[in-house]
């Protein structure tokens, strides 16, 4: 008989959690609640004696602040809403409660017994009806993807005597079986693929059949007791061949045609042409590039004794379904990549990029989650995932566009640090050898993430696990992280990789290639609950797991350390040199495939790409006369959602843990203006640091994705230079998120154009990285950023995201004491502009503000930029810049205002002195988004030295810093066009999100 | 540096400030060792070998049942007696953030109410009034003539807070006792050093009486929500680039002292023990 413990704050204590619900009900739903109190419920599905119950109650109740009872607590309400997880959803508090109770009572939970947490909200409000209450449950408190809820009025409550006891236990009642798949024809195999959601590419099917029909293969399989392929084998092939794991799109063959000129370009693999080859060439020139293009993250030299490693990922589809769990799984998941790089790296920082619809969207489309709720969930997921991992989240960005209503983007980036040598061997190298044990560490395996989102269409029942959407468990992972670093330092790890997409099928399959084979005993894999089929164990994406190769002589020590750290580790097989991926279950073979089959000649994906230049698409510059009310314009521009302050997000994220914070995400006198980049010391005994920044400029894709990509890279580069990174030793990470590029006349009629955009952006990536000398330390792509949304007439509309590339830049800062921030420091300093302002307002914030796109998209002149960046780096190194800030989205006007707001000092600026390519109107000077530019302030004493360093660059003094905190801008014709208090500017900038916490 | 003072820094089970806390103790001149909670609970390592013990920041056991609650339970039931003996023989204990929450849940702080085994809980650290986790720097003022050994000679300091559950709460008579015993070591203040009077964000969490840190009656057990170990290098301070520019122009050295506020606080503990007769 389950026991249900209710715990809540004493009635006289304010309930902060309840207050947040109250505020959101008012802000989001317009529902006024008088009071919300939250009760935390612990449902213990185990036999406990009254004395044991009392002991549990004592542990989980704080006598100073809380009351509790094994019966419903007498908290007043008009309506009560109970919210609990669906069966099989990761319940982190439930797991720690189980661990604690088991230890405290000295009892072991039997199979099937468990502890579940849930919440009961007690709402008081006049005239609240069932519909409004249900809306609060569905739109604020619970997500039906992972949670269930019950709504009861006080009279219903009295009638039923409470909510009752709900135990979300998984009961599968299923005997694991390995099925065989008929392959008598391509059609038969394709039919099975569809039925089982294998998502096999039709072009791959003949290759797969051919393999299993080969006489030699069949003879070998007979000796192993197999004939036709098993489900586990096909699931494995499907995983390895998926676009997610194999990057078929980027490895595809593109026929690119320019519809204006008729020129045709054939590109055999965008990855090889634009990413791999340029990076390998740069690695030859740059000795600090240590390991790229093969491991979970790229490695670069930090100092004589350390390398840093970096990678970036996206977690878009899961976050779109369940924002909190999806984003959390994203950040916690990307943190396993550095852990699984070389022999393992310690995590030192993380970054994020969120793209979503507008928070105040009130149009016709009905996404699963309203953009505001989605963004709230994403922010919270990265908060809990990052903060609880003990890794500082030092940089991030948020971008709003209606195109992300179809699918949001959640970028997550991770940086780790590793010693150059572990027990005398290079830490960035790893390999498996025959005889090494295959060890799975960390969490257990359930039905989580199997077939990703395709599972979402399955019908729920009360006991089927809703595991396809996952919730990360940073606590379990943090324990594993600490353990694995100890094991690494003792030299116990020969190979390590994470279990992410594809689960064991990827991690074991890839690691077995080094040794030349493996034998896996699937029945050894620890499960969350019984009843999983063999193929499910093999491909499950249950989180917080690493696969490690341990030499037999190190197994005892490895397991002793694992026990010391309270981490579960299990030997699940061993590596061989058989050439085979051999999987067994209870002694019977259920998979037997040649490892090199996956390297065989599967057909390359083919794409037609057709580029229609902007003018042919009818894009042109707007007809626009210069405005007169610049004070108002500047304030309104500052208040645009894509420019306004993101302080509310930054403050939720621990950006200082680990003690190495040098430049924080918020800087300035009031510590509330966004920094160009973050700087962090990963090695506390060193004065060296890592500078890190990210950029994304998807709006430019509306005109030309080539310039979107070059401008994005340029922005990320300028950001790290602005804080003091050396311009000539920058590493990059590219993360592409693109709508579907496979043409289909009905479902994707503009597929060829989207393919051309992808080709152009990849060529731009190559060009910019070559020009700036940036090796791509890591990168990923996520295709299919499209969604089908219900509209107001019950139709569905396809919504595709803007082609988006996030670019991350890193560099090692040799001496942190030389770093600078963007805020003005002292009155009397001179304000200079570096770089040329041109008539480049196409897809700018200013044009968007007025409802235009335009045609003159900003373009990067890389040769000119290089010279300017070298000068900025030199000037910072010689300490002659008091502040340095890049000019980014919104242009000079916005960024002059931000620099002034940073120091809370005034400025007088004369636009007539701004270096420009041609005579430009005031609004163009203020809001052009020309790349390559900086605003720097310089003390009178340092002026001469600085001017000498910038010799030959576009570099001009445009004004002065004033004590009086007022921004005064003189226009080209000599008249004062802006005169606004810096306070007022800041208020405007904080207007969109300033009341969020 | 002399290695006569031995410091134990806890690690494991979701704690995450162990490396920088250990680094801070090393900078303060201690011989420091990071020790996994399990090593203490299993008695592989005993407190007998140490003079200072640090309960560090993090999310022990995920902190899902009230911050520090599970850690407090495990430590109390596992080595509660050892801890009492450790403090009894003159050992110092500092609890930072999650460590403070743990000491409070063990009753070691404020250590004024007798319980079944050692002290009972009399104060609590609960969810911030703002309803969210918050990372920000705060100004702190130290209680004058306070018994706490860690803040000796310090009047004001700047440190970061990073927590979701840092609101100090207790009932009025307990608060009176703490005031009378000068056990309220640190209070949140404005930039001029005046008490924040509950005003957000100077008081970042809604703590009653602006309480940021307290000690036990002996002054040798100290807990605080702000993170001294996160201000052990001059570049940790959010305003350092500005201060550097202004100092350079005024011809002043920068940084003016190699010892930051956070390091001073840790160093006070180490120096206290190093004084003759204490170790």
C-alpha cells in the first residue's frame, strides 16, 4: 500500500513558488488568483512500518519552515491542481528520495517498488471556473508530453476525499524478444522500415539487402545461429546511417546552379570541401590545433600543460516538444562530449543560443507550446542543467523570429580542459584494443529517446513510459564526471565516449572500430525497469551514460573508484579483433555484422540547389526619407526584442562557479550591460584564460545566406577580439540549423533554393575561415527545422525557420590583466570608430523596425578587417584602449548607446566624423550594420600611441565622453539630432523584458 | 608556504565548488585535501587529521528536497559525533552556500538549540523571494565585535551570491538570540555599507534582517550564502577593468592588494589556527 507524504511551507511563510504561479497566471493568462500555495508530494510505493514512515517524515520535513502529513494537508483552496509525471519520465527528486530512504532505513527497494514526486497547487480565487483552472494546469503548470494532472474544486475534493494516490509505475509485462526481418524484396524491407519507424533511406535498402544476401555473410551468420537480419541489426544500421549520426546532407553531392548566370558548380560533400579540407590545411600552419574532426570535441593548446576542448550541439526537436526537459537534456548532453574527448576532459564552461517565436505572439498559429512558455521552459532547462552541473554558463544569446514557431532552436556549447599528458600518454589520443572491457557508467537504460520524436505520435496509456522526451539528470552526471576524472588521472581509461544519439549502438559501434570488433552481452546492461527488447536496450538514448574501455588489469581499481563515487558501472562486453559487431543476450547471438559494412558504399545523398539572387527575387532597397525624431527612434530601436536587455536570463545562470570568471556576461558600472564576450580562467593557478563568444544573424539569410555566414563569423571574431583575444589565434565552431533542403514539388517546393542557401553559407564558412585563419575545432548540423502548425481555420501551415548558423569563437588570452570591457570608463576620453560604415542596411534591425527587408545586406571585406583586427589586438595588448566594443545588430546608434550605458557617462558624438565609404544620411550612419567595426574609447594620454597603431586603418575620433550622463549626437548637417539621458536610454533598452526575473 | 594547517574540502554527490575552495585554502597557506563525502562516511579519512573543514557550494544530492537537506541527514547520521568532537577540540568549520544550508539543516548553525544528537534546527534557508536562482555580486557588512574568526578585522566586503534558496528565516525569539550573541556575522548592504533593509537586489533573496552569514556561539563554525572562494583573484570582481583604468590614471598600483576579500576571509581562518598554541 503506497504512502503519500504531503509537505508544504508553514502558513505564515510566503510561498515564492506559489507567487511565481500567481504572477504568470496574471501576466500570461490574464487570470487573477488571490493566493497560490504549493504542496510537495512524495508517493512511496513500498511497505513501510509506521516507525519508518515517521523517520521518512522527519528527514523530508524542515521543522522550522514546513508542515507535513501522510494525509492531505489542510491548505485552503477553491481549486486544487495535482501535477505528476507520466510513467517512465525521469523523476530526479524521486530518485534522490529513493536513495536517501533506502540508506536511512537500511532497506532495499524491491523491483517494482519506487518513489515518485508530484505537486499539488492550492488556488484561491473568486469565480474561477473549471475551464480557467484547467487552462492554468495545461498552460502553466504541466506539459501533457511528460506530465499528467487532475483538477478538483473544493466541493469535488470533499466528495472524493482528496486526489487519491497515483503511482506512475512502468509495467511492461513483456518478454524481451529479438525478431527477424524479412528481406525478400526492397519493398518488403521498406514496409518494415515504415512500420517500425526505422526511417531507412530507400536508397540504402538495396545495399543493406545485398549485404545480408551475400553467400559468405550468410555462411558466417549460420555459424552464429542467425539467418535473416534481426531487428537489432536493422535498428543499428538505421541509427548509424541516420542524418543525425552520419551527416548525409553535409556529405551529399550538390549540383548548384545560379539561375541568373546559369553557372553550375558541382560540390562533392560540403563537409569535405568547406570544413574538413580548410581546417586540415590550417592545422598544418597552427601548432596550437591539437585534435580536430574525429572526436566528440576538438582540442586546442591552452598552455604547455593543458589543452582546451570545445564542441557545440543543438537540441531543437525535443525542446520544441517539452521545452524544459529538451533544453536540459541538451545542455547536460553536450557536457558529455568533452568528457568523452580524448581520455576525458573536465568541463569548465558552457554557452547557449535560443531562437524562438516572439514572447508576445498573438497571431493565428497554434504551436504545441506558445513561444513565451517555450522560452521560459528552455531558459529553465538550461538553468537547472547548467547550474546543477557546476559549470559556469558564461555567454549566450536569444533571437526572436516568427520562423522559429515551427521549431525552436536550442544551441548548447561546452568547453572542457584536459592535461596534455595522462600518465605520460597524450590525453587527446584514445583507442580500444582487443581484450579491453566495455564498461557502461552512469545512468540506467529505459525506453528513453527511442526513435526520438517519432514516438510522440504513439497513444499513451497509464503504464506505458512517456520516455521519448527526456529530462536530464545533472546530479547523476556530475557524480560520474568527478569519478571519470579520477579514473583518467590514474590512467584507467583507454577510450571514452558518451552515449548520446543512438545510445550504445553508436558508442560501442564507433569504439569497436579501433580494436576491430566487439562482443556485447546485453543482458548485463542495467535497466530502469524490466521488459525492454534487445534492440531497445541497444539504441535507447537514456542519458547520463558514458562508454569506457578499461584494460582487464585496471578493472578492479576502476570499479573500486566507481563505488567510492557512488557511480554505477557495469562491464557489458569486451572488444575483440574479430571484425564483427557481435551482440548476445543470455548467451544467444542477436546481432552479427561486419564492422566494416558501415563503411561500405552506401549511395551518396543527392541535392539540386538553385540560387536566385536577391534582385531576381524582387528584393530592393526601400524608399525612405531620413526621420526627424531620432530621440524616439533610438529608444524604440533599443526596445526591440532582438536588441533589448537579456539580464533576466543571465542572472538565473551561475556564470562564476569554478572561480575563474574574468569578464562576465554583464559588465559596466551597474553590471547590467551585455559584454562582447566572456573570459574565463580554467586553470586557477594560471594567468591565462579562454575568451569565448557566439553570434547568429539569421535575418541576413532573407537576402543572402552567404553574407549571413560571413557576417556571423565576423561578429563572433570581433567579439573575442574586443575583450582582448589575439586576433590571429582564434578557433571556431559552426552549428548549422536549416530547414529541409530536399526538393519535393508538394511538401517542399522551395527545397532547391534552401539547398542553394546551404551551399552558399558553407562556401562562406570556408572563405571566412581561410581569410581569418580560423580552424573549425568542432561543428554540427541539424536539418529539418520546419514545423506544421494549426491555424485558425483548422488548416495546417508549414513554417520553416530562417537558415541559421551559430558561430562560436574561442581564443587563449595570454595575460588576463590586459582584458578590457565595453563600458566607457572616464569623462574626457575620446571616442573613436574603427572601420568603415557603408550603406548596408539590408535585413537590418532598422529596416525590420520600419517593415522593410531591403537588398544591401552587409558584406565582410576580410582583407580590410584583418588589418583592423590586428590593430585592435595590438592596442589592447599595449593597454591604450579604455573600452572596446564591436558594432553589431542595430548599428552604431545602438552600440554607442550601450557603451554609454555601460559606464553611465554621457557622450557627444559627431556623425560627420564617422568613417564612411560614401556620404550617408544620419539614419544610415546610425543604423547600418556594416561588419568589421568597433567603438573604442581612449584616454588623452594614450591617444598618440593608439593613432600610431591604427595607422592605415579607417580610424577616426567621433566624440568625447562626458561627465553629464546624456548622449548627444550631431547629424551630418551640423544639427543636434539626439539628446537623451543615458538613464532614459537604459530604461528603453530594459523595457521589453525588464520586469522578468 | 608552511603546511602546518590542514584543511579538508568536501567533494562529491553534486558539490561543485570544491576545486576553487581548495585553491583558496592553498593560497591562504593551508595544506589542503579534497575529500569525498564517502571517504568520511566510510571512515577511510577521519577528521582527526584536520583543523579546518569546508562544506562547499553545489547541489548536493540535487537539492530537490530542500537545499542541503539530504547532505545534512547523511553527515549527521554518518559522522555527526565526529563533527561535534572536531568542533569541540577547536576545529574550524566553514559552510559556503550549499555548505551553509547543510550546517543549518544539521543544527550546527547557529548551534543554539539542543537536540537529540547535538544541535537541533532553529533557522532555515528557503527559496529566494524573487522566485528564482540568482547570480549577482552583493555588498556585505560585518558585525562588529563578532566572535566569528573568519571575518576578524573585516568591516565590508564584496562577494558574489549564486543560489535559489538563500533566504534566511527564523522566528523572532531566535533572531533576538542571534543578535544578542552577535552571531549575525554578515549582512547584505548597499554600496555605501548601509544595511539593505530587505531591498532587492541589495538583499538578493529577502533574508530577514539582511542576514547573509551566521556563526555559532564559539565563532569557529561559520556559514554564509555568498562565495568567498569566487573572489580569490582580482579579475573575479565585476568592476576590475574599470578600477584598473582609474587606478592607472591616478598613478595608483592595481590591484592595490594581492589579497582579495574572499581570500582574506579564508586566510583569517588559516591564520587563526596558525597562531601559537592552536595547532
